[in-house]
C-alpha cells in the first residue's frame, strides 16, 4: 500500500513538473558576467523563477572564471545540469576596476568557493562553444518558443546569425533564429540615443551587425532604465549567509547598492511588461553605428522593436527588485541565524 501511494505521488509530481515545464518561458541567457555584479542578480532571478525553463547560459566574455562562476550560481540555486558555453580563446584574467577604483572582483571567488554544476573549478575548457550550444538548444525547441536575454556583449549572437547548417540543424543561423526565437531582449544602448558599454565595450561592429540586421521581435533595456534603480542592499544585509549571490554583491560593492541594468532586463524577459514597465515607443527601430553609439529611428513601417521605460518610480522599482532578489536567495537556504553581511564580518573577525 505504501509502495502504491509512493508511486502515485511520484506520478502526480512528474505530471505537475511536465505541465509546469510545458507552460514555462523557454529562456537562453547570454551574459558578460565579469566586470559588473548585476549579471549575478539577473542569473539569480532566472534560476529561481517558477515561470522559467532555463535552457542554457552563454558567456560572452572569455575569462574562465566567468563561465565557472555562472555554473556555480546555477548549481547553487537549483540547476546543476544547465549547459554553459563561453567565448574563446579563454583567459584567466580577473576584473580590476581601473575606472573608479571603487569596485571589487567577485567572479573568481564565486567560482572557487561554490564549485558545482556542469563546469567544476578548473574545468572551463569543458564549456560548450557558444554557436554549437545555441544551435543545439534552438533546434530542439518548438518553433517560436525561445526568449533570448542578452545582458552583455553581442559576439555570440553575431556568430550565431552567421553560422552554417550543422549536425544540430541544416538551417543556417538566420533561418534557425527566425524559426525558433520568439523574442530577443537586449540590455544595451541608450534611448532615444546615446552610447552604452554593452554596445561599444568589446566589438562594436558585431553589435551593429546583430542589431541592424535583426528582423524579428526585439525589446531594448537601455542605460537610462536601470542606472537610477539601485538594488543588492537587502540581499547583502538580509540574505542567507554564505551564499554566492549575496557574497558576490558584497565583494563587488563593499556593501553599497548597485545600478540594476541586468536584473531589470531579466524581470522583463521573465514577466513581460507587468506592472513595472511600458513600451516607450509605438513604432521605429534601433540603429547602431560602428562606434557602438545608437539612435532610435522613428519609422511607422516598423513595429517589431521597442525600448522600455518604467511605469513606476525608480524608488518603487528598487523596492520591488530588492524584494525579488531577497526572496530568490532565500529559496535555497533554510533558517540561517544571521544575514550575509553579519556573517562576513564575523568570519573576518574570527
């Protein structure tokens, strides 16, 4: 009788899990996790969201620590089997803040102290090639079912668009994207015009290639959207001790809040407009120049591109994002006695 009951419970859980996966948003993340901690916040939100079926994480900065840290975050927050790719050739470079001399390095520390997932410590070479992983995941997905969240440079997407048919799919890259991707969400640029790091910081010609030739639905999250929305403070003060997301923020900001470009972008990728966002335009398209600067072109014949603005105040957006990050971090920890920052201070004094 107990065996029968156990089997029935397992069946119900399996059916529930299958139903949840079938209705969840199929998401690929393309991240430059390295020189800013907001990528960690974005990964935390995606990895813990019940409405996301996370398919893959592609890293578009070639530090081995970037890929391993991504694997650490995914494994810690419940996804030890997510495939990860990284741009080559690999380096062992670590971040140094030569602009403001205010920010600390976190990727190598997260990678070392929380090893796990598909890329254990020292195994960055085992990461997928980004184009191969993109093509595999897209070819295995239903048509028009995949959202891509780009929260970094666009090298990987440029290479995907130029790719040829292979063992995963006979379709060339542009046809594969057109068949499988429902929406591209891009953190990059400034609106209605400006110049922002994700567009110019690595290879602006590849940025221009992707943005200027993208033919399908795309939504942009600009510099101006996230710069005044600060987050991470509650995660550090009230988050569970010794978890990689809270500690990454602490190592990077030394306890200060951080602008929220990538977490806001991920909130849109997960939830859509919701109560937080609205489209700032009804038509037009984004044009990127060779130097990485961009301008929004008003064109009433184009209605597949949008850029976001807040529907709420920056303070309200900050409060909601702080709550979401804190709730996400607590999902993987039970009943700790102190918050992250207090735990860190105690460890330093020990």
